[in-house]
């Protein structure tokens, strides 16, 4: 297993996530992004930048995370100018358990 941080404009899997809402196409990490509304500057950078899964959206002037689209890659945590996005561990029932073949 691996987490890909490639460009969503070129990768067919990430394009499917964004354009066709095929969020079950990729295996997610066991982390989920969280937006701290108090730290968020509402600058819109996260909406225009290179977020692979398109999980961040603008709702009435505030940034929200669509958890069903988040793949837990962490790209949003390093690119947010205000440091308002962090990763937290997903609830145990939502985590992926690697299986031996």
C-alpha cells in the first residue's frame, strides 16, 4: 500500500475522485484532515491549490472538509498558509486494516 501525492490533473485515479465522485476507487490512509475554523483565514488558497481529492470546499465563506472525499494524504496540511488544516486519526471503524495475501 502507498499514499500517492501526485497531481490531480494527470493521475486518472485522482481525476476520477474529483470529476466523478468515485471516492471508493482509492484506498485511504488512516488519517483525516480537519479544518480549524478559528485559525482559518478564509483566504481561499486551499480551494485553488493542488488538493488531490478535492475534499475542501467553500460554504458561505468558510472552508469545510468533505470527509467522504478525504484520502488522508496530508497535502492540505503543508500547503495551508494559516496552518489551519491538520490530520487526525480516523475512527477505528473507518480505518483500513492491511491484510496479508
